[in-house]
């Protein structure tokens, strides 16, 4: 008998009918003999509706109360799901994040899980119940206040519970049947990926693939817990995320896939004095505003001026805050001007095999250029290469790269390169 | 500096605008120098909407999960209220029933408060915060599961917290400005009552006055805690519930007011064998179905038949369940038939002075008869006399009684009788 943790997102439990369908799926797993722990998000638009209510009451609601408010969402969906399971003749018990022992930091709105003490869940499983847990939420270890984990938090809840309960697998149900070599809405012949390493999945998630949240993959990697990403609307196998590229026995694709991201903006500081400490000052300021930046590019100093330009990308939503923080240090840092550009897109090529094939990056840049797309910024990692271009060129670039590396479904697109290690 | 507990019902926090208005009222109390603890119900129709969702998912949802679901309602309203107060520049912290230390029995849907351990609330008050607590909910002392207190539960939460925190007063805000000598919608010249004893308020509540729930008045009486019932839409004084009629220093009205109730039905068992144990068997059956009955009338045995009729009243909603339970014992108890009548109404006259004025009941029956209303059942207590009549006659009876005892606002209607004890 295995222990399976299943996670269903908001659209999977969007209304009463869908909740009943999910209940059937859970009961099927229980009937097959497995112990089942289910993590649910809030129903469909609940979170947005609650945020809307909050905004009607206060323009800047305090984090503690916002978390208290938003956690009502999963409370509703989990209780309904437990009822629907009861209705099928199986016992189900729902637990809040706090009851499930999800202990977090006290940073409201984006708390991090510190520890999971799933004693009550274990007790309910031992009594034969199906366990339902509210995703996205926990309780602060120090203040005992209710917290939320931020974007993608329910995935992280599921993986953290699976790790704490030593589950055999964590199944993440979503509206697609796994990870593809590119977004099928942009590339119609994108191929389904059956298995992928944690590292590749991390790069995909970091590069805009919305299928799994970065933090949940990091968590799974740390505990070596397999994640099965699959569709809540079909019985097909999805994508297994497991195995590390550090492990020589794991087969590695030369190229895994193409990711793209439209959620970033680019800020450019023009005419920054080319002297020690300037860049440090700038990025300390951005970090102080609690903004995560992605790519950074600094040009060589324009000859004779002693000045340079620095550009970086960041989430679009953080743009106004970053601009206002940087504005305040203009006199101190003595840069000339500040530009904000939210019409950029990022395309990335990911593949563990890239490490031993240095020609990949060159081929990537060449094919984007051949497609008529201008490259504005470049960044690379061991197993990834990314460029920033105009957002209007993004689809063209994605299709060109996908075709160039023969990732399409028409042929055996994913070449497994022996690691030779 | 006083400690005030305020309770706002669902209609007082029905939308964002009303929540902001309530926030202003709370801040005004804080500005006046009082420590304030606020108990809130769920917004307007939230509870009904959640129940509707539950019914879409399951025809008979398990109590544990229903409580988990419904408690989302107060979570939403209390967080929004705390935000609205923050917005006015005051610190507010919301707490669930469980966080507030409201420990209950584990009977889901109608748990009773066993104890209140308000350590976290005390801590927040000491730090200068306004405390907001979810009404209607608690946590079971044994199972640690979330519970709800059932109808009127938020009033009980408020009174229990006020008692535990040794508050100076518990203010119950509602949509009317207190208790009247009769329902002003039926009797236009009904008079506002400024002060009333716990015992009279208990009888009023038990007889259909919806202004305060029975259990909350019992609780307040036990701890000798004054309740101030007042309108959330005006600054007028409402009705103070305090003092016991057992206390000789408390002035007592001869007649306090007229209450009426349309929520009951009458069940009649026809031709019950007039032998020992029959009535016991019948009411054990009803009690076994967890139904509270109100009045019971047993006729004298019809001469020569050795059989009698037994009638009792109960909440309309419990009718089908009671009928089905009684049906099952028809053969065993050997009664002839079972009648169900939900077209009855109850009118009651309440007054602590009644104890020493035996003529009141006779005058009450006579004036109802003179108004052309037929009396079907009678019950009395030390300070109350009630009759059951046709529901269509109810308004006529209420008006006749109110006039007969000169309770109207035109003159000094409430006669304070010295207790002489």
C-alpha cells in the first residue's frame, strides 16, 4: 500500500460539479488500495473575489489580515471536497494548514515553510480516513498567526506534506497533462515530456513555465520526492519529475524544451558612473525593496565618458516600486536617467546535456537572428540559455528555436545524450 | 478605562460600506478610552450561500465538514473589519474562535461553550490593539475539531468572551434599538423598554422574540454580565438586560411585554391508550430524535374509551423528523393516528410582577377570547402565560393583549410593581 499525495488547483475544484468529479478520482485512488492525502487550492475565482472585497475596505490591507481573509478560500474548497467524498461512502477529514502542522516563517503573503508536523494527518490516515489539507497556508512558528505561502503555494504544501509523510509520490493535478517541449498554444507540434530531472524542471519553472512553482520543485529535489504532473481531466500519464542530473544513472536529454516568459519588465539605468560601488548601491536598493531581479546586463563603459548603462529584468508587477526606489538614489549614484520597458519577452532553451555541448548557445542565438528577432539581453546557466527580445517577437522566437532543435512531435525530438560519467 | 465587548450581526457587516461604518463605530469607542473586543457574524447571506454550496455537493453533509465550511464566513468578515479599522489608523487583530480560546463540546452544528481561555486576546489588548473575534465558532476541547454553536451563536460568543475577560458590558448591535413591549410591525404603538431583568429576557427569547438568543441570556445571567441591546444604525440607548428578579433591589415590571412566535408546529397523537408509560414512550422517542419540544397538552381520558389525545408543539423545521419517528412507534404505543398542524401561532405575556398578581392569566385569556380568537393550548410559568391559536389570528391576539394591559407608548405603560421582598 502506497501513500499518495494529490494536489488539485483552483480550476479543478472550480464549482460543485468539478468538486464531485475530483472526489471520484480521489476515491478511485483509495479503492486501488492507496492511502491518500489531498491538497486543494481555493475554488476558481475565490481568491480574486476576496482580494476585491479587501480592496473595497482598505487600499493597503495589513498582511496579517489579508492572510486571514484569503485562507477562507481553501477552507471552503476543502470542506466541500470532504463532503463530496463522504457522499461516495468514504470517510474524509479536512484540515487547515495550521491543523496539518504546516509551520512557516511569519512573513505574511509569502511565508516559507520551516517544518511540517503532520501528527493529526497521520492519525486520520491510521483511522482509514482520506485526508484533505488546505494548500497555500500555514501558521507562523513564532507568532502563531495564520500565513499564506504566496504564488504557487499549494504545490509547495503538497510537496512538503509528501516529504514529511514520506509519501511514495506527489501528484500535481492541473489542466494540462504535463510538461511539453514548448507551450502547445504557441508551438502546435510541441511534444509531451515523460520524464524530467529536478534541475531541468527548476530551470523551466524559473523561465516562465507555469506548470509547477519553483519552490515546490526545490523542495522535492531536496527530499528526492518524485512529482507526477498530470491532468485532472484525463487518466493519461503526465510528466514525472524525478532524478538529478548529478546522478550518472539518470538519462539526460540534450535539449529538454523551450520556455518563454511575458511577465517581466526591463529597467535601464542610463549613464551610471563607471566606478566601484555603483552597481552594488543600485542592486542593494532593489533588494531592499524586496524585489527579485532576474537578468542583469552591464555594458562596457562608453569610451571616454566614464559612464555605462545597466539593465535588469524583474517581474512587471514590481516595476513601479523598483522605479520609485531607484529614483530616490539618482542624486547619490549620479546616473543620468531611468527607463522602464514592459514590452519585453524572454525565451529560454533548457537541457541538461547542454553542459557537454558548448555549441548549443551559438546555434540558439543564430536561429533567433535568422528568424529576424533582435536579441536585447543574454543570460546563461550550466543547462540553460536565455535571451530577452521584444514581446511581439516572442512567439516567432519560440517557434524558431523549437524547430531548430527538432523538438517537435513528428520525430524522436528529445535526444537522450549519454552522460558518459 | 472600561473593557467593552461589542457584537455585530450579519446585516451590520453585510457589505464593504457597512463594514467601514461599523469600523468607525468601533474606533469611536476606542477613542473614548475603552478597550474594545468585537465579535462579528458572517456577512449578510454568506452562511446561506455556503450552505447552498454544501447542498450542491452532498445532500447530507457531515457535521464536522459543514462546521469547517461555515466558519469561513466569520473568517472573511472579521479580517475585512480588521482591515477597515487599520485604515482608520488603529491597530486591529482578528482571531478565529479557536485562536480566541473558545472551547466547546464536540457536537457539530450546535456545540456548547465549555470554557474560554482568552490569553491571546488579553495579550493583544495589552498591546493596545482592538480585538476582533469570529462569532458562532469554537474548537472542540476533546477532538480539536472546529465547531459551530448553532443559531444565535455569535451572541453567545460575545457574552462568553465578555464574562471571561471580565468586561464591563456586552453590547449586542442589531437592526433595532432594543426590546419593545411587542413587535412594532404588529403593534405600532409598542413601547421601547429601557431595562429588563435576565429572567424576563429569557422568557421573551424563549417565546419568539428574536432579539437575543436564549443561551446568551442564560450565560449573561450566570455571570451577572449586563447586556446592552442597541441599534448599529443609531447612537440611541437601547435596552439594558441586567439584574435578577430574585434581587429585591431590582424594580420589576408587572407586565414587560407581549411576545409571539410563528416558528412552531403542533403534533397531535389521537387515541393514545390511557395507561402508564405511554406518554413517556412518546416523548422519549421525540427526545431520541434530538428535537426540543415546547408545550405539551394531554386531555383527560374520553369517558369509557380508556384513550386520550396528546398534543405538543415543536419547531416547524423538526416536524418531518418527529412525524417519522412517531410513525415508527404507532404499533407499539397503539395510538390511533398522528396529526401535523403548522398553521399555529403562539402569543405570550411576560412580566416578573405576575408572580404576585394571580389575576393576570385570567385577564389574558379573557381578552383573547373577547377578540374572537380561539385558544387551542395553554402553558404558564411563574412569570409568563402563553397560548397557541391559529396563525391567522396571531396578530389580532397580540394587539388585543397589548391594548388590554396598556403597554402602549401613549401612557406610562410599564407599571413597576414593588417586589415587597
